[in-house]
C-alpha cells in the first residue's frame, strides 16, 4: 500500500509541474510585406491667431534660407525695435514686458489682448511693408519690412 501511495504522489507532482510549465504564448499575426505605415500629415503653418503663446512651424522649402525668429519687446509703452527688416519666411515674436495689457494689430494680423509676459508670433511669408500699432495705446507704432 505504501508503494501505491508514493506512486500516487509522484503522479500528482508530475501533473503539477507539467501544468505550470506550459508555454502557450500567443503567436503574433504575420505582417504583410507590402503594408505601409500610416503617415501623419505635416502641420499647417499657423499665422496671426488670437493666442497668447503661439508657436508656429513652417518648412524652409522654397525660401532660399533658413527662417529666423526675430524678437520685439513691448516695454515702456513702445515696441523695441520699432522698425525691423526681415526675410520672407521669418517669424516675428512680440513679448509684452510691461505690467499693463497691450496688443499688436496690423492689416493681416491681430494678437488679441496680451497680458504681462504674453507672447504673439507671426510668420511673414510675403514681401512688403507691414505697419502695426497697439490698438489699446495707438501712439505705440511699429513696422515690419519683409524682403
């Protein structure tokens, strides 16, 4: 009887061990060789939106140069510098360093109200002269010359 019990215990142990060592790992589905990954469309340039912290992206294709970002500060109720000359495709970034609200308003752009430390960016793709003001304080005037 004792040998039957020992065989029974060995069989139970063998079943437990074989059940724990099962390798039923699912096999991933095959991927067809000609499958194309979906592409993400390129971002559309964003220009002149009513936002406080706008970041814009453009491609330098067909510009002939690497686009730059030129900073204009608003401080002491004036634009610094008041007049700048840039290349087509460049970005101008205005930052309000005054403690009062200002805006940047031209014929083709409007920053909306910029609180203290507010920023506004505009990409200038077309050559020409762009005059702008702070419509809250009309004596504040500036000019962008795009070549």
